[in-house]
C-alpha cells in the first residue's frame, strides 16, 4: 500500500512521507492560516524587537556622553586600552538621533552590527510569517574573518596612528 504525504501526493515506496509546514504549500503564508497562528509565530521576533527598541530608546534619552549614567568600560578603566565595544553606547545614541557620521566615528563596527541586526531580524520575521525556521549557517571562514577584523580594529585603535578610531 502506498503512503500519502500531507499534501496528498503519493510518496515513493519504502520512504516515509515528510510533511511540510502546516498549510504552507507555496512558500508563502497559507490562505487557510488563522491570524492567531501567524501572531503566535511573531511573538518571539516581536519581543526581541521590543527589547532592542526599548534599549535604543533608553540610550537615545539618556546620553552616554554625560558622566555617571553608565558604567565605564572595565578594560579602559584598568589598562587605558580601548576594547572593540568602547564607544558603542555613544554610537547607539548618535544612531538613534539620526547622526550617522558621529555614530560611525564613535564605533563603526557597532553601526554595522545595528544594520546586520535589522537585516537578520527582517529575515527572521519573514520566515516566521511563512511558518519556516530561519537557518543560518555561516561558513567558519566568515566567522574567523569577522573575529580577525574585530581584533585588528581593537589593536589599531590603540596604536598611535589609530587615534582617529578612538571613541
């Protein structure tokens, strides 16, 4: 007897049918999907967006350039060296106020991180609406290259000729 999969197509003999996402046949949101199902799938991406937006709103209101609002970087305080994250709050403050040049001057990798978050969050949300998980599998070479770039950024910003990278 032949088995039938979730889309009412015959499965080859000896193979177990593999159902796709419930109701999603063409890659989009299924026409019969209830709004509650879609809202349920958007709960986690929505909560993450709310948390990030809340953090950005706080940093936009409370200026990190004013002393006493945020703790100092432990590495900077103990050694006098700038870590790759130094200037990230000032960068977020400038970014939230629409001052992209100041944000880039304070911490350029942080601005790239904000933009990468926006792209990845959008992809995650689109996949959630469609009922499909977002699978990211960056190659190890890319991860090592990003790590090397951050390390290079940390070293160069602490050298005499890297003063233009100081926050």
